[in-house]
C-alpha cells in the first residue's frame, strides 16, 4: 500500500462488505440452520445444505434465505470497513523500512489478526441477532411465543432478558475466529496475489488486459482466501452458533467445552456442521469482496503495490 489514504480505505472496505452480504447471506442462513439443527439432540436433521435450502425455499421463499439480513448489512458493512481499513493502515505501519516486494508474514499476520480482533466487538452482537433470527422459521425448535418479529425486537429483548452482556454472548469465540481466520485469509490473499501478478502481469500487453487480469486475480485470491478462512475456523463458528442461540443462559460459553460436547454427540462431522454451504459461499462471497474492495480503491485513488 503506497501512502496513507485515511478514510478512503474504510470507505472501500464498507462497499466490499455490502457486496459480501448480497452475495453470501443465503448460504450463511443455510449454514446456521445446519449448525443449529444437526448438532442438537431434538428437532429435524437436514441431510445436507441442498435439503435445508430446499425446505426454506418451499416454506418461506427467497425471503427465508435472507432472514436476519438487516443486521448483517449493518454489521458486515461496518465490520468490513474496519477490517480492511485497519489491516491496510497497520500493514503500512509495520512494513516501513522493509525493502522488499515479497509478502512479509511478520507484517501480514499481526496486521490481519489485530484487525480481526477489533472487528469481533462489532460482529458479535450483530451475528447474535442474525443467528437468532435465522434459526427461526422453517423447522424451528424455537417456540412461537419466544420468536422475534425483527432484528431490533431481537436485540431489545435480548438486552432486557440478559442485560448488555447478553448481546455480547459468544464474544471470546468470535474474537478467536476472527483473529485466527483473518490471519489465514490475508496470508493466503497476499501470497497468491503476489505470485499471480508475477506470472500474469508480465504478459499483459495493454491497459485493458491488465484490468481484466486484476479482476481475475481478485476473484482467485479472494475466493481462495475465503475457503482458507472457513476451513481453518469453522469449528469455532459452530461453537459460536450454539453459544449464541441456546436458550439456556447458564450453558457454557467456553468454545472448547462446547466443541467437546458436540464431538462426543456428533463426531468430527458435527464440529464441521455447515461445511458444504460455508465453502460454497466462501469462494464467491470473498471473491466479490476482494474485487469490489480493489475496484473501490482504484476509484478512490488509492494506489496498491
């Protein structure tokens, strides 16, 4: 990243976040339902992601797949703005004095982990609301008398019933997921981007070809980064879903205890519940995020190395 661009880096991240929600939220709804239903003792069990999605579409239509999207738009847009902005500026600060074009893990990993840890404080309450909205509807084990009419209703009732700390239930698990996951994501992104540029940009013979190559590289690097992120931290995400949606206020909030319980009940497959729709979502959603982020930076006049 050449030169500090202040607020522009955060604006580019915000635009990327909106694009991510539009692309990926239906897959996320299926993932959350699989994690909730296929790791608990009672209720319906879905055969796979297609079975879950088909039941939602049949009973609720497309709207059912976007259940909880309002809180996602707010949370993910703000989170993405912070993540990309903090990562860009922290990376720039850490790499001062380094005379190399090669990706530096001692720069990328702490910058990404720091950005991830900060955004977890934004993501935790928005994802708690999103998950509680998503587990309602089709095949829900939530009693109708306890259901929420909207994300705002969910947030208000949660604070009233559990206090302000209740809205941050699963905060430690979210912090672990985001700090580890984003270190993996940006490491994959930076290394693949660097080596793809070395191979492809040298053969570009016009400005138009270079733009097409940049878009292609963005798709591949963003997609692979997203797949790497979720492959690394999906068990933590499963634990977070259980912690945030269980009606028992005294249930353990330790992600490792929760995962141990899931493993004894459902095996390794239970710890990776929702893996299919998560990976199917990860590539296009993160490809769109990276392409949108890089395009927004170009439009805003932010030069990348």
